[in-house]
C-alpha cells in the first residue's frame, strides 16, 4: 500500500505541475497507458493470493480512476487558460464608431423594386412570381403572340439548347414577366390584382439595353374594369414613386398582342438645363406600355371573358431607377464597381414605405 501511496503522490503532483497538454499526455501514457506503472501493477494481481487480490484490486482501480480524473480536470483547465489567452489577443471594442465606407449598400434595382412593391401594395396589389426559364406556350402562345411575330426570332429571344431529334417546342429565357400572369390566372382565377417583378432576357446590349434586365408588370381582372381604372392606377403610382403631386399622363394608341386596346403612356416632363423634372414643362417622355387584357389571353388563363375583363401594364425597373436617381448608363448597374455602388446605393435600413417616405 505504501507503493500505491507513493505512486499517487508522484503522479498527482506531476499532473498539477504540467504546463501544457503535451506534457499531460506523456504523464497519462507513463501512468495509465498500456505499459504504464499503474497498468503493470494491475497485471501483477494474477500472481497474488485471493486474499491479497481482494485488497490490492480495489486499491489499484481507485488509484487509476483518481489519476484519470486529475488528468481530465487538468486538461480542461489548460484548455480554458488557452482560450483566455486567445480572447485577450482577439479583443474588440464593440463601442467603437462604425466605418460607413466598409458597410454594404442596397443596389438601386433592389431598392426601386421594394419601392414599387410598397406603392402597389397600398393599392391592393399582391406580388406574383414565376420561373425565369419558360416554355414556348407561356412565353408566347398564351399571350396571343403569333408564330411569325419578330419577338419569337432568335435575334430577339434566347432559346435553350435542345437535341436535334427533340420535336418539342424549345424552352426560352423569359422575355417578359407576362407568363407569370397566365400562371397566376390558371392557379387562382379571377378576380385578381397582382404585380410581377423579376428578371427578363432579350438579345440586346447598348447604353439603354442589356441582355438581362428587370421588369415589373401589373394586372387587374374583375367585373366592370375599364381604361379609366388603368389611368387612375398609373397616375397614383407615378405620384407616389416620383413624389410629385402634379402628374400628367398621355395615352397614345399602340399595339401589343396581349392587350386590346393598347396604349403607350407618356409623362409630362422638362429637360431644361439637361435636368429631368417630372410633372412640369412641355416635353413628354414614354415610360410604359399598357392596355386592356386581350380576351384570348384571359381565355388562356381559364377566365370567363363574358364575366371578367381587366387591364395590364409593364415597365422596366432599371429604367425607373435611371429616371428617378439620375443614372445615365444602364450597363453600370451590372459592372460591380464599388465606387458606383457606394454613390448610388442605399442604406440597409432605408426600407421604403408610404408613411416614412418611398425614397431617401
């Protein structure tokens, strides 16, 4: 027993003095490893008489357990000490003033999209979404776009690759968000009041066009809907978006396959001194296309045209951002230039709403 007391004192003292985990591991192997002192002592139990074994066995087990407990406690203490030292070197004063130039900003397209959603939500419009890869039916046929229409040619539309032996109509990158309207009508029916913001794709690229851009389209289907309702809706939107009370819109007869009658919409403005001013002056600027939804489009969506009718309109989100915030080149939206983003970006908490203000 004196030998066991000596081993206990020896290893408990060594464990207490261990300065790192490597030293602690060496002590563990020396004491309770397969060839450690305590392990060798336990192998000698087989040579003892039953009476000696009854005394030595429990004492050795108790010693081994005590050494293991001391090793475990010391290992935890060393880990805690190491963590404390690490935290001292990684200390950060969270009360220091922030550095605004290192903060991210909200992209103008995202901000304008939120502004549009906030305004139309106040007018009772919900947001509908759909896939960006569409089939030929939803992108063209259901919208009354004839097979010979120029928009269906490859110089205007991005068609997805298909095998030579595949006779199915090819999928396309949607050229507008109008397919979302058809899908919504099929699923929910009429009446409905929705806007459909999202990415669209067309084969064009210059100062005012990019192959991928953003668009929103709106649709209102109900009984006794007329062009007068369309005009009021667009005027209310323009007043809120441009934050100008004196808005004047001009409707010009046009043609779109999915509306009848169709109208281009101009807004009164002034370009005096090279600066755009909405709601004043003698100039007119085209801002969107609109009209009454064609009966064939309503029928494609499963709507009874003897009961329901409605209007639709659409405009580029990127173009709205350019007009409102004085951005001269559409291509800059997609250049990822940090200087441009810092200049035109919005604060992350600058959420648009009609009560607090649509824009900064």
